[in-house]
C-alpha cells in the first residue's frame, strides 16, 4: 500500500507527462475531426436548401 501512496519517482513524472501529451494530442485530433464533420454537414445543408 505504501508504494501506491508515493508515486514520486523521476521516471513516473516523465511517463505521466508523456501520457498527458499523448492524450492531449488525441483529444485535439478528435475535436478537429468533429469540427470538420460539423462544417461539412452544415455546408451540405446550406447547399441543398439553396437550390
């Protein structure tokens, strides 16, 4: 139990930072894809109603 309470190792800080970087990169990619899909959908809807 004592091992779980003290995760202050030099290696764990770097691995945590790497995990956070990877999670942020994945989140940004997902948000970008969602925004692109929304923009494409909106363009299609406005194109159809304009005809």
